[in-house]
């Protein structure tokens, strides 16, 4: 210390400079640790939920789950067969309603409505519908279909799911069609094909995998929807009648009713149903993602 | 049309028919009508909510919004507790969910090694694919008991008797169900939306900006704080509002864990209800004026989420369509 050697002279500015850097470095490290930690928290919640479903759901799964109908209150045993079939029917009814409307509307936005104010408005409204609460869609279908026809029905359930699926399909269809390069369309038009033929046999074909992805995503979106079905298809413990009038049993509403019921076999079936539905939705979403990435 | 075709077609070769002009017209009109249908849907939802809820609005007037009575015996209905519950759960969801989402977005865009990005983004996005009802069951059977044992009971013992905090955080019946639990679960449900939009916004920022900041010696944190956040700020607020829109209307998860009490409590630990949970709970047993009141609740929810989502979309669309 007493010696004023060149080394201490040089050290002096380094110390102050170092102190400033230290606080900046600490802030930087702190932020990195927090950001990484937050990511870990979110991922562990996903695995926590999946783990819970596997632990509790596998116990409730058995052969009878897929062969027997849902049990009534206080009845032993039973399965989910009618609910699984009902869910598949309702979901595909929803997709059957949504696909033509969604694909055509997406086509209009990407091909015909370019630059028009109306198309911009429709695109905007579609984005709003995309995140509109599904319970409101359920209420809407209740008001237009259940109340006038005096009864819950599978048709109303399918329409409600379809309305939820439409904006998803419109959005992905439009995005995928926009990725198709313009010269491809021009080439078609140069051969003398009218716009409709260019779109159906050139643009659609080029964007096919992307459009299928949109439909798969819509399928995944509506397969687990519960709230809109409570007001429309409701539920029952029997095989559905092919005319789809009256309550139609389905997995989400069954899970909702069975989960908080006091019967042990109901609770087990609710867990098994949750496992089935979540695994199918996650598999669908992952397949859809794969297609998109493969197409790029 | 056919004359033109005949001119060019070789007589012996199979003639390729030109598609009829009518198909062109039909296709164009069909796609136009399908697009219009999207507008009709929104208008229809709006109209059905207003018409379905009208008897309740007419009966109670403005008092429907401010009254906290929900009495099926005397046919008196008020929306206030449900409105407060909806807003407070959504607010808690934002307070918990926004920092987490922003942290995830920063991790994904700035910190994660390239090979690690894809699996982590997929995992975060799969959080959005898990159905709402599964969050509800997880909340009811797994999260709520833990929350009651490790948070509610110890916390209640600490804050009991304190001014303000003692009221807001004290739980009279520590069951794990309540406004705060619902808010926390909602937070995890909105994280994937806010995080993935923010990630895309941050990815859109030209890397020259980032590089020049690093070039003058900025740390990663300083780049995020002084370059990325000001650049993407408006759209990040849009992403947050999009999350808010989700949190306001979320139904099944909330119905499982909010406790479904029809009264107002000063404590966030106590059971309450939201507009969506009230509708889901009572709808199938409701008749007459109660049914109209529930649809009127739906009408309020529609207008609140509509305004929030419109603002969100405008803010987000400045940078990129979502």
C-alpha cells in the first residue's frame, strides 16, 4: 500500500470500473436466472398435470372402460364407451360444419378479398372470434337452437363445436394460402384457367398440408371443449340415438359431472376419461405441428 | 365459350372441357358468403345475448349491474359479485402470469441454446392444448389441497388480526378453493398465449438493433430492458390484453376451483364466483327470469371481452397479425 508502484496506480481505475460492471453483471445474471426459472416453472406445471393424469388415469383404465356405458348414480362398474363414441360423433359433426365454411372463408380472404376493406374487417372479426370465450358460443347456440326446438340435442352440440372451430380453420387456411407463391397462380391463369380452377386445383393443392393442419388444430381445439356442450348436447348415460335428438353423452361433460361426484367409480372414470381426452389432444397437436414443420 | 374451345382442340384428341363460367361464379359467391358468415356469427352472438338477457335488464335496470343479491326464491338477481369475481381472478392471473410469460419469452429468444428452443416452445404451447376441464381437475384435486396446507393455513395464522392484509389474505375456511386459487390456475392457462406472442414479437426485432447494443458493451439484460422492450412494448401490451381476454371468459377450470359462492367477500382466499362459472353452474336448473339473468350475465361478459379483445388485436396487429 505504501509503495506507489505502477501496478497500484493502474489498479485504481480498474476497481471503480469493476464495481460498475459488477452491479450490471449481477442484474444480468439475476435476470437470466429468473427467466430460466420461470420457464422451468411453466414446463413443470405441464409435466405435473400429465403425471397426475397418468398416475390417476391409468388406474381407472380397463377393458370395460371402452365397452360399457357410463353408470348411473350409485351403480357399480361401468365404462365410458357411450361417452367416447358420443364425443367422436360430436367432434366430427363440428368439423363437418366448420370445414367447408372455414376453408371457403379463408379462401375468400386470401384470394378474392385482397386489399378490400370488407376483407380486413372480416379478418379482424375472425381474430376476435378466435379468442372469444367458448361459453358465449354455447349460450348463443342455446338461444338459437335449444330454446326454439325445446330440447338439448347432439345437433346443437355439433353446431356449437363447429362455430368454435370455424375461426381456427379460416385463420390457418388464409395463412397457408398466402404462402403459396403468386407465379404459381399466374401460370395457371396463363393456361386459361378461370380463378376458381386456379384456386381449387393449384393453390389449394399447394397449400394442402397446411390446410389439413388447420383442421387438425381445430379438431384438437374442440375435442376437449366442455362449456358449450353443457348448454347444447348436455349428457346422458345411454347410447346415443342416431337421430341425435335429446342429450348426447360425451367425454368432457361426463368428466365434469363425474369428477366432483361422491361415487368412487365415477371419479375413477373421470380420471380415465381425462387421460384419454388429453392424450388424444396432445397427440393431435403434435402431429399438426409436425406437418407444419415438414412443409416448411 | 364452346366455340373457342372447339377452335383449339384437335378433333381426334380427347377434348378438355373449359370449366363453365357458372362454376366460377358459384365458387366466388360461396366463398364470399362463407366469409360474410363470420360477420353474421359475431352479430348473431351479440344479438342473442342482448335479446336473451333483455327481460333481466328490463326488470332490474341499471341495478342489475350493481346489486349483489342472487335470490332464486324471490327472483332477485344482481351481477355485482360475479363481475367482481371475474375481474379479480383475471387481475390475479395477469399479476402472476405476465412476469412468468415475459421471462419465458426472454429465455426462448435470448438465452436458450438453439437446439433447446424447439422442445421448450412446444412444451409451452402444449400448455395451451390441455383442455380447460383438466386444469380444473388438477386445480381441485392436486393444487387446492397443497395450496390450503402450505399457503392458506400458515398465511392465515400470520396475517390474522392485521389491518387490511388480515382481511384480504385471511381465509375463514382454508379449503384451497377461492378467488386466488382460480387466479393462479388461470395464470398458467394464459401463459402460453402471452409467452408465444411475445416471443414472436421479440424475434421480429431486427438483429442489427440487438447487435449494436451488444457492440457498445450492453449486457443481455440491458439489451432486453433498453432495446427489445421499448421496441416491442405496444405489442407486448396487446399480448397481455389477449391473455386478459382469455382469463375473463375461462369457464371450466374456474368453475372447479373458485368455490362458487354467490356472495361477496373481502378476502381473496374466500370462495367467490365469476360470470362464466355462475352461468356454467346454474344454467341447467335455471328457468324464467333466472335464465334471462344468466344470459344477461353472458351479455356483460361478451361486451367486456369484446372491448378487451378489440384493443388487444389492434395493438398486436401493429407488428404482426395474430
